[in-house]
C-alpha cells in the first residue's frame, strides 16, 4: 500500500520540534529578541498584533502541512491532480517532504516569536526530521539511505552543539539562513537536480516537480525570515515571510500547478491575497514600533 507509513510516530516527532521551539524560546536561554510590535487601537490600550498574525499564520501552515503529510494523494486530488498522478510514488514522497518542511517553518515561527537565535537550531532539527520522515517514501524511489543519514546526523549534531553552547548561536543562525536560501534556490530553480544528487535516476512526475518547487519556496521564505529576524526584528521578519509566501503562492498557482486545474489557481490567488494583507499588517506594526521608538 502506497500510503502505509507509521503516521503517529512521525507526526509526534514533528510535533516535538514545535515543543522544542517553545522550550528554546524560553527567556534566558539565548539572547533577547527585539522589542515586540504593538499597535494602538481606537479607544486606548494596545494589542500585540504581530503575535496574533504569527499565531494565525502558524496555525494555517500547521493544518495545511499536517493534512498534506497524512494524506498527500488526497490533497493533490483536491487541487485537481488526476488520481493516477496523485498516487505515484514520487508525488507521495515529495508532497510529504514539502509538508514536513512546512511544519518546520511553523516551528521556526514559534521560536522566532520568542527569541531570535532559537529559530536557527529549530530549523536544523526540523530539516533533519523532514528528511527522516521522508526515507520510507524515498526508499521506494531507489534513494540510497547513506547520504540522507549523513545529512540528518550533520544537521542534528550542529543544532545540538549550538543548543549546548559549543557553537556560537549567532554563527549557526546565519549559516542556517544562508543554507536555507541556497538550498531553496536550488530546489526551486532546478528541482530535477535534487533526485540525481541522491543517486536516483527516476523522472519526476508533474506533481513531484511542483512539490519540490514549493519546498524550495518554503526554504527561501525561511531563509529570508531568519535574516530579517536577525537585523530588523520579528514584525518586519513576519512581513518578509508573508510577502515571500504570497509570491510563492501566485507562482505555484499560475506556473508550477497551472495544469492542475482552476481549483489550484483560485486557491493560490486567495492565499496570496490573504498573505499580502497580513504582510501589510505586520509591516504597519513594525513601522508603528519605529515611530514609538
């Protein structure tokens, strides 16, 4: 059976990443993040709109990522992919990988809302778990396990040494941001190169091709978020992240998944409009902070 995976075990592992993000973001663990963004409401008082926006975005991504991980073929068919393509091995493998990467971004948002340097190790842990949970599907495509295990151990070890204070947190943070941007660009621009790098010779199906591009977009958004978080604070970083997701949604709907049907295109337009509006709200919170400062 194509979808036969130990779903409870791998989902628990991914949820542990989110829990670790909250633990790493606890006060006193790492340097203090920039001042949170507040926007004054009519009638007085203040509300942290940045955190509300971040929570809403994280919740939406968590739901989408969980659904795509648990039922990749069902989600693909929902956006118009024919069943024969949606149930293919490469479609299942790379849709699950995209979903796990989306859940990693959720964990990074949770960590970034508390302490900026925590997001670096969290992304490394999440990336390692994304690869680990993809092994059962990738194995069916003929992917050797050794290169995957080397990368998994390297990412987890770097994250662990950073959390233990052996490696400088800021150095790991910047390295993770650069890696996310470069790896994301490679996946987005040359998705067909990725299977060859791991010793697979199978052709990518159209859905698998689109999912690898989507994964690349998520990594690019994560890298941009980390750099903005480091230098401009959480509100600005959130605006950058949402702007990246909005651009990626439009490209996915009109180019990468254009042949899937009108459902994919309409969904992408709605998602892009929502992300653009939220990005504007986050940027307004950022400029409000600058004015108050």
